[in-house]
C-alpha cells in the first residue's frame, strides 16, 4: 500500500516493554520477571485453568523458582464483570501483593488490568470507562497468555461487563498496557477446537479492522498483513489438530501481530457491535466477531477507499485477484472470510446464538456509544448499525 494512502497524522504505537514469544517463552520469561524486583504476585485467572486443568501449577513453579511468593484469585468469568474486578482488588490488598500475573485468555488479562487500574487510582472500575482515564497508571502486570486471539496481553484495551446496563465498558489507556507479555504455544495446546476457532477469528478480526481503520499506518499494516496471512495458513490446522506445534506457534505469533496492529490503528464496528452482544447476552466475544466481520466489511466496502484496502489483503487470504476490479477483489476477501468461518465451525448468524430482533434497537443504541466505532472508516449511524445487525441475523 502506497504511503499516500495513509492519513496525514501522527500514529501511536504501544506494546509491553518486554515481550517473549514462542516455544520456551515461559521459562525465558522467568528471568525477566525476576529482574522486575517484585516480591509477591496475585495470579489472576479463572476456575477452568486453575481448578479443572491445573495449569496454574506451571506458573506457581516458575514463581517459586525465582523466589517470588504468590496468592491466587481464580474468580474471573468468561466476560469479566465489575464484581470480578472488585473481588480481585480485595484479594490483592488482603494478600499484600505488589504486582499482578494475569494467566489465561483475554478475560483474565482484562480483569487484571481492571484490578490494576483500581489498585493504582482508587474508586470503581466504572470511573475508568472511556479513553485515557487511568491518570495514575495501573499496578504492574505480567500477562501470560493461553489463547491465540484476544491480544489482551499486549494491548492498552480492557473490556469489563456492566451487568446493570447489560453492556461492556471499553477502557483504553496506554498506561493500562502490561509490563511484560509471555506467549508460549505449549500453554495453548489445551484449547478445544471451538475455543481455538473463536480466538483465531478474533485475531483475524483485529487484523482486518486495523487494515481498514481510518487510523491505519505503515506500522499497523506491516503487522496486520502478516497476521492475516499466518491465520489463513495456520488456523484450520490448529482447529483440526490442537497438538500441531507448528500451527500453534504460527497462531501465537499471528495473534500477537494482530494485537500490535489494532493497538496502533484501533478497531471498528465489528468490535463496537460485538461488545454489545457479549454484554447483553453473555456471548463469546470471538464468535460474535466472526459472525459480524464479513457483514461489517461488506458495509464498509461500499466506500471505494475501503474496497481498495480489502482488495489489497485478498491475496494474503490465498485468493487470486489478478485481473479483477477493485470491488471484485474486495469481494474475494469477503468470500475468504466466510470460507474460513465455515471451515472452523463458526455459526452462520446471530439468530443461531439466541439474538432476538426485538433487542436490536438497544444493541444499536449501546454500540453508538462504543469507542471502537470511532475508528471505523465509515462513521456510525443508527441506520447503518441496524442494517448490519439485521444482515447478520
């Protein structure tokens, strides 16, 4: 993509200071954690990882090996709530911890960021909803990832559910970025096929939304295009054979690259709308993204500049676009998204997930307020968002 395709504005690029990725990353990360100089960690995780799978044993052994004490908070729900943040903050204070280790997928990292914000700045996590509200920073966080999709271990975004409003609060602040991220594919092999598919499609959504974002820049494009290519090559294999280390490793890098992309360029309607579905119905975020993605980009592609961007990534999805018009090549990209979704078992529409037509006005109203929509190449309107929701049913 030529440089004159970018908006004439400065771009920002935030990632953790230290990022360890690939086989053996957990062991490699131990020395980096030790050099931080902290004494006691609150391990923030969920009951599946801690109780059912017992994977926190690996983290405890690693911390013991470098002389760091720990306490455990395993109360994070799949869509973390305000109450989860409050409970985690109490656990942190009562245990006398001085830093946080978030262990798991996006929900656990997001909850940890919420705990970190409240721990550093006081008040309620509701006080930090919006952009750049963490004026006092957050407690130091080491994020150890176990899924290949959300990118939460490396970004400035945190998503917390407000059950009273049946919506998800979006917290965006570069000061909420973890200090260290660790992505070890060995920790991701436990993921069942449906979770592998959902998180993989989440990563794809991050990359594609970054490409079409009005804040796209050379740095975000570099990471997004590579992520798209790796996801299309590796996600089906990772879903079909979770023990394929090569595919798992590729997805580990791909999801991190996608996180780097949207952390700089922002997201769009897919996330702004998916947040409402998750908050309203407690649905899996990655599945909502995957269902919405081709419908949102079909809507965005009505603008020539977006069609050009989609056409530019079609070849990274394995499509032959030689001799095609811009719109035809963009349609090939949409076709590729649908084909991948079907191959990895994504539901065909929102109705299949239990979404009801009568709830769409409330979902649209909430989506109009979501900060992610501000980065979309087409501005949000109630009519436009409603048309996408209906097309996605």
